[in-house]
C-alpha cells in the first residue's frame, strides 16, 4: 500500500448495495458501484473480463463510485437488491461484459469463481 492508502474492516452501504468485509481505499478514477475491477500498475481500477490476463490480478468489487473514498471490497460480502442470481450458486467473472458477474463458468482456463455464495437469504 502507498502511504495514502487505507485498509479497513467496514460495514455500510446505501440499501441498494450493502457490504461487510475488507475494504481498501486506494486508486484513482471512478468505478461503477457493484462492478468487478482490477488494480492496474498505474494505481487505477480497470474494468476486467474473464478472458483477459488482468483477471488473474488483484480483483475487488466497487462499493461506491470513488475507489479512494468509498473503497473497493477485497474480501467479504456484498449484497445487491437487484442482482437476479439464484440462491447459493457460485458467480464468475463474465467474459462478455466488463466488470460484471455471471452464473455460468466462462469457457477459458481462468475459470475462477469470484463469489462462492451469492446470497445468504431469499
């Protein structure tokens, strides 16, 4: 981490997206809340798809729109009201759309679940 970076155990959200877990507050630029991003070598959070070499780098879920202010979830639980996925199934990084989840494994050698259990309750 750079001297300006912050890592915290956080709980919060805005009811549409709630979170609890390890949050890191570094990086420049902006992000779409709830999207999956990777930390670039220039200290920004880039969008990522499953077929990219960047899918093997440090991944995080954006819990707001400003990574160094709102933070990026490295490990924990993120709850979104309108996710549309089935209870208990793993989620994967999409190979079709930057920074999004999907419920089926992508057809690539980088088939790494991003989330083991996407909902704790119905």
